[in-house]
C-alpha cells in the first residue's frame, strides 16, 4: 500500500514544489542535531511542520524553511 504524500494536501503543484524545497532546506539545517536512530521520524515531523506552515500562507522556500526550522526547534525544546 502506498502512503499519500503529506504535500498532496497543498494541491497546487507550485505550492507542493515550494514546500518540498523548503523541507530540503530546513532538513539540511536541522539534520545534524537529530540522533541517527530518530532521523526518519523527525524528518517526517518536519514535513508536517512545513505543510502546516505552507497552508497558512505562501512563502518563498527559504522563508518557509526558516519558519519551519523555528517551529521544529521550538517544539523540540518543549519535549
């Protein structure tokens, strides 16, 4: 069974591409601080952070990535 991409909720191919690019930018920034055993789960969590932010408003990938990094790290600190 193939799981649908969380990005699919965005609908518009341009929005999806922006969110995917933002995820790559954000992940390249936070990945080093994520334990190896937890990388897959944390990357998926970041994807959902990016998608939730992308739904709120349209940003350029770098701006969206910056907001996603902030939210990702903020939630990480609370744990």
